C-alpha cells in the first residue's frame, strides 16, 4: 500500500469539504415570475430593497432569497410602495416602524444600535487584553 503524506490527506479533505459545501449552498432567488414589475427600473429598485430586508421567518436570509410566505408578502408590499413612487428611505422607514430595526440586514447607526455595532469591537479589545495579560505573567 502506498503511504500518502499527512499534509496531502489534509489538503484532499479540505477540497472535499469545500466541494460539498458549494454543492449544498447554491443561492437561488425566490422571487417568483408573477411578482416582477413591468418597469425594469422599478423592479431593480424593489430587488435592491428586498436584498437589504431580513426575512423574519428565516432570520439569516434576505426576503429576496427566502421562499417563506411572509417574505413573499413583504416583497409585494415593497413593490406596491415602489410603484406608488415612495423613496427607498420612506420604504425602509415604513418597514422599520412596523418590524423594528431587526428587519434591516445592515441596521443604521443610531442610539438604539450602538451596542450592536460596538459590542463586538469591545469584546475583541477585551480578548486581546486578556491574552496579553495572561501571556505577560508567564
């Protein structure tokens, strides 16, 4: 039996894992053809807004990628508001007033979201300080 070096086995395993991941994580859009607007500019605007809105059922997908019924309803609401001539900011304001800042995939920086934006940085600094303090003693 041929002996394969360990690092070759590791590289082979990583390649297999990556290929399996790509085969299971194909990202398809869940917007159905009957949802499309007639005007391509309005459709593009609606799609861009939908990509920034979180699906409240899936919670880790945009409503553009989700096939949940609530996501379909939110896409319809966005399309109606786009055809009514509302601006993007007005549509985002409507959705956040109804569902809160959580509905935005990229929440705005305001007094209610300071912790959301800065807590990871604070934890990182604390972690670096703890590593430095721990290694300094030895």
